[in-house]
C-alpha cells in the first residue's frame, strides 16, 4: 500500500562517487553478507564500522556508544561522510545524541531493516521485550529513509508499531505515521550468484532440500512430518539437509533433525552446515526441491539462492514468499505441498526455469544500484 516505484530511481542518471559510512552493529551472517555484497556492487566509496556478531540484545543496547566513538575517530582521520548507512541493530537516536556533532544533523541516514523486534519470534518460554521493538521504531523515525527487505516486513513493522503506540497512555500524536510511511521503501537484499554453477543432472528420484536455520521459527517439525507423509505414500526421495544448527546440541529445535535421521538416514546425501561457499552452492545444485515450513520469514534469501541453483521452491502461501515466488509453488495445506513434491522430472525442469527467471531481479548488483540511487537523491536533497 505504501510501495513507491523504484524503477524511476534505477533508471536515473549515473551518480557521482559519494563517501558512505556504513554502521553494521551486528556484522555477521546474512547482515555481513548483504553489506559486503552491496559494497561490491556499489559505485560509491564505503567505510564499514563493524560490531561483533554476538549477543544481539547487548549489541542493540551498547552499539550506539561504541559506534559513536568509532565514528568520531573516523571523522577525525578521514572527514565527514556524505551519507550514513546503518541497519536495524543500531539505536540510531542514541548514536546521534552521543556523537554530539551538529554536522551530522545535515548528513542523511538510510536505515536497512533486516528484521524488526516487534514480530521477531521469541524463544519458547521467553517474554517479548517491547523495548527492542520501540528502539526499532525510534530509529525508523530518526532515519531519512527506511528500507525494508520485503513488503511483508514493511507492513508488519508499521502495523505493529501503530498497534503498540495505541496501547500507550500518552504521546500518541507525537508519532507521525504518514511521514514514516512516506519514507519507507522496499528493496530486497538480493544475492550474489556465483560465476559458475556445477551442472545439474536431475534423476527420477527427487532430492528434497532444507536450507533454513534449525530453529523454532522455521518449524522443522512440520518438515519432518511432511517427509513422513511422503514415506507413507511410498514416494521415494533423497535429502540434502543444510542450514545453521543451534550451538546447544540439546536444543529442542534439533529434535526434528534427529527424527529425520532416524527415519530417513538411508536417504540423506548430506547433513551439515556448509562451511564454504563452494560447498554450499554444490549442494544447492543437487536439490530438485527446496522446502520451507517457516512461521516467520522477513525475506528468505537461502530459498532464493536454492531457486537460482535450480531447485523448485515448495513454500507457504504467506509471509514474504507470495511477493517473489511463483504462485504455482506456494502451498496452503500439506496436501498442496505433497502434490508439488510429486512433480515429475519434466514438470520440475519447466518450473525451475520459471523460478530462476522470477528471481533474476535480485542479483545484488541490481540491488546495489537501487541503494546507490536512493543515496544520491537523499544527498542531493540534503
């Protein structure tokens, strides 16, 4: 509803080179991969101030102080940037205040929202800490542009923010929702397609892949149950089980993985976290299908990468998926998912071609050009 057209921005004239200061308070995993890919495809000059990718709650609490100190040191050595690019892990108003530098009042800020704490699932038995969600909201208000990785994320963030403020005793009118919506953009994170992919050789027995984290919000128990139903239907298959695993080997979210190992061990081709990019893409190309059973997904970059490698997505008809996955690959019921997983070899090949064409626009070089042009507009307007 609040989506602006980005195509006019993308097609604008080439911009001059600007100095961009990136503040990545949680510089690890997908946050680090996204930023490094963005910088690699950008026409501007970037400097990264990086925080440790551990203890995310402490990062959100403390990073404003540490990043303010690092920013002051950077300015003393290199001068002021033309624009600041930060992510949702930074308490932006506190960072601005701790800088105590009037020059930064005129330097525009783009805030990229990988996730928001209003709707990020909590661990079982944990209480929601609304302070983190409100920190995200204040950071969005303090930004010149808020960029979300999906329409689903933008709309749920804005909706949850308004819902929270309506419950508060006062200061409701201080929140300018129209202004916040007007500066909210959607630019998917994109991915870095490898220059070379191993050739695929689809067989009669399909290979089903899992690429999500083995965490509760990805609902791996549903995946295990889906495989059991396929087995009961005498539908043969092989498995490639990727995805990061919890550090605690006794974590409850690993029980579905143990169940899959017990029931389908003879079908597993690979079971582990791919340590290198080459290994990762190698196993993606072995997949005929990639399955998601997630209850929560702000975008789904791993599924996107599997699609590029040739896998047919089998994903829920909700969350961010309907924005970028072909409708014929979305399921609403378990029966829908099973029907997709029973596609024959020729049907899989045709569907795979459609899917790869669908996500070509997520090449990170195209994403970088959108960020570059948004940065140019903000800098020229400041």
